[in-house]
């Protein structure tokens, strides 16, 4: 999977805008921010809301060809509505999207690791930008309509931060993963994880349960390395038991609500 498809996957699942450089039919390169509304796997196209970065105008674009996107970057701290039906369909039918998102399970893990890395290396205190004629007195408690100048200032500020971040040399994948293990506190987290999930007792009273094939493959590849003595059934049982215990109040509440309606 290339970086463009990775960024598209993130933007769809996290509800963020995507900055792209797009090659049109005249072979011209145009820069947009796009908010992804839908995805057509067969045609390899996106339906989006687009913000032209030269004219600062928005429009609905029904046919953005994925293969014509030259480069992409997720616009951090941005927001666009998540298409929940699309997200659910990708989760339930990963093979349907295999030509675009080659391995959704590994992609989710990589995205999770990236977030862990960013949380460890990016300071909480950040710089801020003043927008002309915008302060607390400007709000009525509901919404505020930006002027064209204010809108351009905000977009330019995002652009500046993205370009500044893009100039940093990215870590190779293995070096990036290795760096996570060097961070303070990670050893403690690993020990907690081992005691909670990798200390697998024999499961005498077993029952068949099917899980996603990609998840099963990932477990089969990882578990023998990190815990050679652990069984897959014991590992999965530990995860399920932890989930049930962690979310016991919610589960009991939903169960009682349903039972009360039936009774």
C-alpha cells in the first residue's frame, strides 16, 4: 500500500481533511484540501468536498481519481464528518477494499503506533495564532461566520504548519518502531501487557468462535515471537475477559434496558 492510500484510510476513519496534489486531465498539478464523503472501489475514485488552495473556494467533487493523486498529507486537528456506513463496510468486508487498502489490520496497528509516537515526542504546549478581529467577544455562544480574510488566514496557518512538519525527515518504519521501545515507561507497559494477556492458562471448557482472517493471521505471526508458550485460544480468551471486565457496567446497563422492554 502506498502512502496516499494510507492517508486516505486515516482521513476516512479519523474524520480529517486531506491535503493533496492532484494531476488533472490536462496534466496540471492542482492543490486541494479534500473531505472524503465516499469511496468507489471499482472506479478507484473519491467523492469529496474540495477546497482549492489557490482560489480558497469550496465545491463538491464527485470524481477524484485516487491514481491521479500525486501526494497527500493528513491535515491534523482538522475535522470533517465521518461516513459511518463506509467505515463499517471497510471493517466488515476488508477484501472488497483490498485493491486500495492492502491490509487493513496492519494499517490500523501502524496508525496506532504512529499516534503513540506522536504523543511521546510532541510537547503539549504548542504555539498559537491570532486571527484578526476574532476574540471571545466575537462569539454569541453558538457559531461565528468567518470573513474571507479570516478564512484565508486559518488555511494559511494550517498550510504553514503542515509544510514545516513535512520538511522533517521521516523515520524508516523499523527505526520508528524501535524508537517506541526506547521511550520511558514503555517497559512498564510491556510488563503489564505480558501479565494481563500473555500469561495464558489452559482453556479447558472451550467453544468455537470465528474471528477475522487478517486478525487471526496477525496473531499467528506475532504470538509465537512475543510469547512462545502462549496459545492462541488463551490469548484471545484473555483479551475477551479483559474487555468484559472493563466494560461490565455498560454491558449490564444495556442488558437490563433491553430485558425491561421485553418483560
